C-alpha cells in the first residue's frame, strides 16, 4: 500500500478525532439492548445483511438467519465440519454486493481434510444452497495437536477480503514462552513453521480479491510479490499467533485485529511474559510472532533438548532458522503492537484491567448524518474502534488521535453486562449487533444475539395497565389503573381507555372507573401517547356474569414444615356468591356436592421451592410485564385457555415454538375457542421466544403429585417408597373448586396454594442469595454445599413460617475465619430471630452441627441468613444444611380436620 493512501487515511483520522472531541458523550439511559436469540451452540461470528437479516454461525456447523420482521432464527445451512481442537465453522462475510448476488463466504474446517476451506455459497431466501459451494482457498494445517485457527473474515471498503488464520501450534509445552521447538518430529510445537514462514498461510491475515467466477485475484499492496517469488502472495500480515477477530475501518481501510497471546505470567530468561495485542495496520507487515510480542519484546533462541539459551531475536532483522521453515530465512522487520497487555495490570494501558486475556477488535463506527434512523449510534462514536474481551467480559471504545494512536479509552456506555462477547457488527440502521458466547466452554443458555440501539431523541412510552374487580356478576364496577405507565424521557402522557375492537374513548385519565351493566366478556385497551405522538398499548379482559369462588386452605399453615414419614392433614373452605359456602349445612346432598367437587393436589419438588432457583426464568418475567396473565392462568381458563392446556396441546406439534410465536405476535382466533387473542407486535423477538418457550415447558418437570377429592384429608409425601428420609424439598398443596358457572363467562375456578418445606433444608436450596457460591462435594449431605462465604453475604428463604419451630440446627465447617450466622426476618437489618456462632474447626469439609433457639416473628416472612465476621471478613465458613426443629410440646403434625366426609349415598 503506497504512502499516498496512508497520508489520506491519516488526514481522515485527524478530521474524525476533531469530530469526536466536539461531540458530547452519550447518556447511558439512551442505549437499549434487545435480546434476539439465545441458547446458541458455541456462536462464532455474525454478519448483518443490508435488509437487516443477521447471519449467525455456530461452531458445530450451523448457519442461522435471524429475521427482524418475524423474530425467528431459522437454520439456513448445516455444514459438516471437523469441530475438535478449536476447529469448526469459524468465519462469515457477506459479499459487498450481497443484495444482488446473495453470496455468503464461510471459513470452515472440512471433516475429511486437515485444514481450513474458504468457500462461497449462494443464499436464496433464507437458505444457503449447499450445492452452490465454490471453494476459493484451501489452507493446510496439522491436526495432530491443538490449537489456534483464528477464522475471522471481513471485506474491506475496496472489495478485498481479509482472512485471519492462527499459528496452528501446540502452546502447552513451551512454559508460556515462544513455541519454537525445532527438534525432529516436533513441527506441531514450532510456530516458526507457520507464523514466521513466508511460504505458509498459517499465523497470517490474508488479503485477496474474490472474483465472480468463484476464485480470487491478488490485489496490489500485499506483503510479498504477486508471483510468489518471496512468499505466498495472499499474505498481508504475518507473525500472528491467534488473530481471532479482525475488523476493517469502512473509511480508511485500516485493519484491526485482536491477537491472543501466550500464557507466561512473569518475565523469564527465555523472554517476556505473555501479552494479548490489539493490532492496527494501514499497510502490509510482519508483526513478529513467535520471535517477538507486544512492543517488539524479543524472545531468545532456545534449545529444547539442552535447555541452553541463545541470543534474543532482533526485531530489525528477524531470521527464521527453524528446520520446518519452507520459506525465506530473512523476514521483514517486526512491527510493534498498537495496544498490548498482560495478565497483570498494564502500565501502558491501565484501562484494560487485569485477569484472563482474549483480545478482540472491531468494529469501527462510521457516523452517517444523512442516515434516517432513530436508533443509530451518535457522532461521539465516529471513527472510534470498539475493542472487547472474551475473557474479561468488557467492551471499550478506543478513540484514536490524529496520528492514529490510541488516545482515549472509554467504557462502552449503557451500563450493560456482557458474557464473553465473541463478535460485533454495526447494522444498516446504525445499531450494534452483539454475539455473546456465554459463561462457559460449550453450549450455554446465556449465549445470545442481541441488538443495542441508541435513541437520540424521543423514546416511545411504555403502557402498563391493571384492573381491580374485573370479574363478577352484573352490574360490575371495574377500577382501571394505568398510572404505572411511564415515559423514559419524562414527557407527560395522554391516557385513553376504550373497549375493543373499535369502541369510543371512555376515559382520558390514568385511573378510571367503568360500570358494566350487562353480562359479557369485554376487552379494555389503554393507549398512552407522548407529545410527539409515540404511543404504546396494553389490554385487560373484563368478565361479567359470574363471581369467582373464594377457596382457602385453612390448615396447615402456609410456609411451615413437614416430616417426610408423617401425613399432612389439611382443611379447605369454599365460598361462592352463586353456589353458597362449604361451611353451610344444607343437607346431605349439599355436603356431598362439596366433597365431590373440591380437589386437593399434593406435589413434591426436590430442591428449592418451584419457581425459586435463584432467579426468575426470563420468559416468566417477560410475561408478568406483558398482558399474558390478564387472559390466561397456568392451570385454569380465564378468557383464553390455561397455559398448561396450551403446553400439552402444542408440544407435540412440529414447529410448535415458531407457530406459537407467530400467533402471539400477530394475534389469532378459533384455535382454542371463539375468543380472539390480540396481537403483540411490539414484543422484542427474543422476549417473545422466551415467553413461548416457558409456556411450552410447563408440566415437564420431574415432580411427583397426587390429587384427592374432599374438603379435608391427609396428604402423604408423593414419592415412590420414600418414608422418613425425604430429600430437601417442598410439598405444595393446592385446593381448587370450579363453580357451576354463569353465562356468558361460564365456570370459574378458584384456588389456594400453600407450600411446606422439609425440616432439613440443604443450604444450596435457597431462594436467592447475595455472594457465596454453590460447590460440589461428596462429603456434603446433598452432594453440594454453600461456600466462598464472606462477611455480609446472605441466603434468603422466602415465605417461611416459624410458628411451630423452636430451634434451628445447622451443619457447618470452617478452616477460615468462622463467624456468626444471623437469622433475620425479611431484611438484613430485620428482627434478629436466631444467632449461631461458628468457631473454626480447621477443616473446610469436616461438618459438625450447631444449634440455637429461634424466635417466631409472628407472621410469615422471608428468612434471611446473614453471615457476619467484621474482623476476618473473607473466607469465613461452609454451610451444608439447616434444620427446623419443632418445640418438644408441639403437637405431632397439624390439627385433624373439623369436617368428615359424608356417608356414601
């Protein structure tokens, strides 16, 4: 690349730097992230098409396409790949003229050939035709040993395709220093074989110009002559270790990449500690690996047999003396990294922090003032590079100065948390698409594709509506409340209440009262609008013609405890405006009616109480924020079918998830009855997907249950053959009664639910926690325990009733500071109910019991366990279990029922 091109690029950078300095920093509150897809299988790269579709790669070989119009993530291609040793489906780029050609370029690891293939496929609709494959380039590698294949590909503004390759070298037997093992048979351990070899495509960033025929040409400006006389002509950058993510500045054509470095944590005689690099190139060059790292810090020659050190390599005149080198001995001078940092805090770039390292680079944002988009990123980002850390879970904004140096680092605005970000790209509307790998190696539920929008001006309001007394006999006065609606810009809202489908406006205030004189099933809509005309809607059903029954489990006490070897006795009361009360005695037939139509189910759930696994499922959380529960209940019909009914019917259908998503988004009628389901077009695609997934998963748990008719009776622990040794868990009793109905509402079901916990509760079966970790161990009673306990950490056990509990017993162990277990009511500063001091026994898993009296707060409340030790605030103790012991004089079991079943008729 000539000097004229470089001067033009630097002039452009000077202008961009000036624009950045004059633009105000954006407000965090104006960035919003929408999840588009989750649960991906080791996602690698993404590419955004001009029409807004997003192509997503997963390492085992799947290409998926996310459609923003439908919110669906559909499989476009299943490509056979070799997916071991970090191989697989690695990189994707769309042709610069994709809207016309439909060409998609993939870098993948073929299962029957050792190396990587760069292939072009044709996309027709939402499918990539496997028969359309054109193989452009084969990159031979070894598969004897792991690792490093990089794989990122991207087009530059001049139509050239850049392709990153790794050094394909085993790093694990070089003590974290340069892998330059030249002994016979040790080629996979010598990175000079690839990265420093001018005749190898490994450890490089290649630059080619694809042709319409499905081959490629060599553009001017690469590192070696086009005739291949001094090295492979495809090479643009050599001396890379694992340039996992690359990016091209769409204006200047500058190439950026993150190069993942070696593991040495300290300096040594053989060379420097390990560094990750963010590199930048405006022209072809050699970036040094495996002879140099960071700012050209040299490694020393090393004999792996004799352990003798040689002289340090010279960055001004590097030479490749490896016996596995098939290219030139004398290499181009080495260039220093743009940004570089070790495990430890960086002296040169303290903004990057410390810890594990996996550097990634790009994209560069090009602000377009003419782009008509309400969600494009602001001018403050213009010309800035996003860098991100797969291991440290951050994204930062780097603003270069007029000379192209990294002048200013800024945290990515918005306050978002990222879970191993793996690729990023700006879309055609100026929003940022982010791919996250998830928390661990392998398939992760928290992997996701998301989009981050910036709202420079007006943001649409959010409508929230609720109703009181929205079901009952006519006439029915319903209180409507939309006061929880909000405008994120603080603008005043206009409220409009109307009856659907096309009724007039009935009220124009946040709160309203409507009187329904005639029986019927009505749908009330709340519309809220801001002064700019942006609006949002929410709906509520109103059912007139029947009052719901009131059902109460009078015994046992909700939130209490039970013994696994003793029956739990219960008593139910029902009151219904139309059907009467179960407490009335209107003769044998009436008594028999209640005993035959009241049902009590008992289900046992091992582990935490159902629905309390530490956090609420995202699908359920989204449904609570929407209007779903206005028309549906989990196990009872309201306006629409019960959610359990939907789950049972839909799970067996092919494509059930996508079909149900369409019905919720677009609305439907006639599927489960005559009542219409309103459309929900404003739901974000992944929000919609998580909601429907939660519904379809209902009823598939492994809990055991039994159902009995009657107002009173005994529930036994519904576990096969379990007596006296119930695992830590929860017994849920639910009483239901379906009334005789009233037109047009029909029968309504009332229910009451209580839960009882086993007397021994495993510590890891908390509801929520602050701090601590759940650790596995064969010594712990449930195979796990709660550890990593520091001062101020908490465990919360929701809905606890201590009315019949006299003492608490715990199983603990401590080789640390010990401390005090404080059991408090509701909050960490709530009433102190019990205090148990823990003196260290010198073992982390030498469990021993401790016991203390507990005070009954006189109400059901959350029980908060607060760990305290202000003198030694870290590494206090481990907790295995908690046992809730009854008073010695407490009656065995709960009281017997007051009623007895009627004699058989």
